[in-house]
C-alpha cells in the first residue's frame, strides 16, 4: 500500500507512473479470499480511523459509500482460564485501576512516578519499572503482539508506543485523562463493506498508473538522465529508464537495491528484523459465541493463538451472511518453529484454543490459513535512529525515495502516509515534472 499510495499521489499530480510489483498481485498485506462462499479479508481487515490518511485515500478513489465502523469494539483478554473484559487502557496502560482490579486480569503494585528516560528503551523496561511485570505481561504485551507480532523486551518505546511515552511521569492519571478525551472523538476503526482488500485495486485504477505484476526489480542505478531499473528474471532482464524511483519494499529487499547508491541506508535497513505470522479464518454454521469483537491472549499463558476476532460480530456486513466468521492469529517474532506446522495442524491447534476459550463450537464448514512470512517489521530499541540514518542517506541521492512499513508505522494509515510523503518530496524537489 505504501507504493500504491506514492503512485496515487504522483499520478494525481500529473506524473506518469509504472508500478513494478514483484508478486502476482497488488496490495501487500491487504488481501481478499473466499472462505465458505464468503469473500473476506485474509490480511489486515480494519483501518485506524483516528488517523486521516486511510480514509482520505478511500475518499480519493471513490469508496466513501462503502466505509463502515465496527458494530462492537468490546474485547476480552483470555487469561487465568477465562475470558475477562478488557478494562479501559491506553495501549495497555490502565485508565481505570478499579476496573482492572475487578477484571482479574492483572495485579498492579503501587505505581512509581518516574521521569521520562533520556534515551530510547524497551517498552518492557519502561512499563515494568512503573507498573510492574503483570500489567506488562497481561495487558501491554498482548496489545503490542497484535500490532507488531513482537516482544516488549525488544520493542522500542519511542517507535512503537509513543502514546505511552507521552503520558509523562504519572501514567495512570494521564491515561485516564487521555482515554476520556479519546472516547469523545468518534470511532477508532473503520472498514469497507466487502473488505479493505478492495482498496489496492481501486488505487491502481487511478489514471496515469501502469501496473506490471511478476516484475521483480533486480537493480536500480543512477544515470546521467535519471534512473535505470533492471526488471525480471536473471535470464531475461528488461531495462526501464525513468526520471525517479520510489522503493516501497520490505527492508531486506530495499537494502539490496540501495547497496550501491545509498550504502548507509542499506546498512541501516539490513539491521531491521521481521516477524512471520499466520491468520486462520474459520466459517461456522450454528455457532454460539460470547458477545464482543474477540479476545487477545498474553504470551505468558502459553496458548497457540495470540488473538481471535469474531468478524461476524465486529462487522455488520459479515454478520448479515448468517454465518459465524472467526479469525485467529498465530506467531510472534522468534517463533519460527511454531509456524513450521502444516496448514491442517495450524488450523486444528487454533480451533482447539477457540473451543477452550469459547466453549463448544461446531466443526467449521470451511477454513483458510493465510501465512505472512516476514510480514511485520520489528521496531526494536534504536529503530528511529536507524530510520533517521536511512532518511539522511536517501535524501542525498536526487530522484530516490523510500517508503513502507519498515519506517514509521505499520498500520494502513501510517503506511499510506509514508508513501504520500515520499511522493511529495520528489515533487517538491523538482526532480520530476508535475
């Protein structure tokens, strides 16, 4: 989506664009698929509505009429052997200590009021020093696991949870105030009737954008007149000459492409790790599930799945089918052996966890396992310093830009913002005519 967002920004400014997509489809982590006769999102299925970029792009490509918001956002934590209502939090920081105590999710010692650290530290170090390990393990960790598929002992406070860092010294008081203000600002999430996986094709249909699939880029090189891009299999490399290049690829691929023209950027990008995960989507008939949008699972509880979403409760357009649709996610950073199970085993283990959490469930009428190998970049401690190195290095190369989930946010709006910003920098620099 970062590359498509950059292409859209440039095309609407009158620039002719070619999108070179290495795979056989567009959209990255946005993907539609059929499960039990229903067309569903097999990747990201919601957009953060409190950032404007996602909804702005939806408006720009004419999908406004399809925007919907969740029917319910009431979620649970599956811990201590039961589904427990999640108390109000700011990224896991309790906004109502009484509600936390009543939930039975975590025990919190008397909070320590400490100044903000003068350096980047891990989320775990910051939270544990102030609110104890139980709050970290059973609230913060499962929330961040859902976003980054990472571990708070490694994840950067500044890069992944600036909301927590911004709470200041008195976390609980600030969290309560922050939560109250956020509640009044409208829906947190949005989706599209028929799935957010429709967005890539709508963007690609913008006049001025030409798309080539199965077009693996082998190299990008500066020339006296612009850039030369080598595309295709090694046995049949084609050359595309262009005025400017936006590299919207995962960090490892970007590092390889930048090695000659921006070596400092390449070195910094090569240090970014990725986590693999899988989404198992079940369609069931005559299933009875608890109310709410689903649940998160603390890793300390040792379950196979890390989260479950009852999509048919969350999204009205799915619920209207009369079927029960449940998505489960599996896998965090470093859990490579867990994902080595075949699809049937992954699905069986995920279903066993669902039955343990929800009680009796019928056998699914259909299921799909969607694997996302190397799907989520890990914003480890020091991540923003690495990104500043990348940005400085690339800024010194006229006609070159980078964007994507590896930089300053993994959500759909953040990725779109990354692509749009890269395009605007090219336009502002006068490298290409608009």
